[in-house]
C-alpha cells in the first residue's frame, strides 16, 4: 500500500492526514481482519493520539480487530496508564469507547514474547559482512506478528545520531 500527500506548508494538517488515513484504509483488505499496528514509544514525536483515534474510527466499524504495539527498543515497559496516555486515552476512555482495542508494549526482556521468524543462513551472513562474520542467525520477532492477518508499521522517520535514521535498521 502506498499513499502519498504533499503538505502545502511545513507539515500536513490534521485534515490532510485524516484524508490520507481514510484513503489508505478504505481498501477492502482491511475489513474484518486482525491488524497489528507497531507504533513508536514516547521517546519519538508522533501524533499518536490523533492517528490512533482516526485508525480506530476507520477500521473498527468494519469489523477489524485492532492491536497497537508500542515498539520500545530497550526502553522500560511502562505501566498501563502511562501507555494509555501515549495514545491520548484517559482511564475512562480506555475502559469505555476503546475497551475492545488491544494496546500493548513490547516486552523485549521476556523471551516468551518472541517467536522464531526464520534463520539467515551462515553463507548469506558471510556475504553481507564480507566474510568478517559467518554463522546462522536466528531471527525472532514479537509473536503478535504471527497472530494477526496484517502488520502496519506506523511512525515517523527522523535523523538518528548513531545509525543515520530512526525507524530503520539498528
């Protein structure tokens, strides 16, 4: 799915962003699906409360089961109420209008969180590293990826002081 919008000023307005989301999620493949949205944590600026509410408004009425997973990197797992604040939710909203939307934080220290996605063969690792490193590399991801029909990565891309940009290979 590729959706594009061009800002007439420095950034998109909420109305323009809402149009992008409506166009992107109008596709029938999003109806009645289990959809995992991987979102940034509070250390990245992102209009997450706006995006969350618009996505839920677009997809929940069409029977989609929605899960939002905060990608924490190696940051601590927050208490539930702090996590809900990242999404702009009060405890009353969480218990009410948004009770059927799953909101999780990636528990990166818990091995039970992960499922094996596959293995990169030793030969390929040697090719990628110019022979400086060679061994099979197991790739594990949050098991929620395998429990959903679709996975959507939702978040900004910014310059990063170590690896060039956020949201990429680190």
